[in-house]
């Protein structure tokens, strides 16, 4: 009888209940999503990752790249409805990479290769 308590059906039900409890409403998508960390934890992770990137990557100070990234970034930030974000727009000086990414908390990175 001891093994019956942890039957596969009961485990599946328990996992399902835990997943449903962890779901929260996501205002941008209008859906319920599985959210395992708080917004404050998410922002802290973004800040830590951003600091690591700044130490490991060469950031461009060339206004040819930084000015449009900041101008467009601030326009996006104004409509993002995230007043608690600490918005930051950076350009990584890598002409061979045409890419961009963002981190939690409003940390935005664009590679110079995207400008080609």
C-alpha cells in the first residue's frame, strides 16, 4: 500500500496542480503563464547579466551607432509601460554579428553588424 500513494496518476495530478498555482497573468500577451521568479528577481538577474556583458564585450561609443539605438530604444521604452525598468541601450562593437538582444529590466544590446 505504501507504493500506491505515489502512483503515477497522483504524481501527475500533483504536478498539474503545482503548475496551475504557479501561473500568473501576463499583461502583454493577455495569457496566463508559468512564472517561477518574481519581477524583482528577474530584474536582478538582468542587471547581473548586463554587468557581465559589459566586462566581457567591447562596447561602441561611436555616435553613428549609439544615437539611433538610443533614439529608437527610448521610443520603445515609452510605450512599454514598464516604469520600474532601468532602461539602458548599448552597442557591442562586433561588425561581423548582425544581432540584438534584451535582458530583463530594460537592458538592450545591439551589435554593430546589424547596421550593415
